[in-house]
């Protein structure tokens, strides 16, 4: 998950519209807080960024790029994505640890 996130950030930094990087970062943070699986977190980040891009700019080369990145990541993480994502992400574990003491 970490390498995929780093490479995707690197690719997105080359895009003139910096809002795409911010959308990706926000989706990754949300995924990391609530989803157990790193594979599902990167898919949420990419799919969320694709949705953001499509809503704000419609069909554009950036939207096509995000679609291509999503297809690559879906292919790369296919085995890990067969299992549904658990919703006991880092936030849940932090709350449990704080409660347990």
C-alpha cells in the first residue's frame, strides 16, 4: 500500500491542478482512519479523487489519467481486494487502545 500511495502522489504532483493532490490526500487519510486494508485505502483514495475530478472538471485528461491509475491499482491489488474491507481502521484501534488503557 505504501509504495502505491507514494508513486500515485508523485504522479499527481506533476499535474498543474494541485486540488487533485489535496483530494487524494484527504481520501487516503479518510481511508487510513476507517479501513483496515491498505489495498482498499489506496482504491478509496484513487476512486475518491476520480469522482472529485469528474464532478469538478468533467471529462478531461486528468480524469482519464485517474481512471488509468485506478485500473492499474485494481489490477495490482486484485488479490487483496477479494476480501471486503473491514471498517476497523486505525481510528477504531486507537479508540479501543485508549479505552482498554
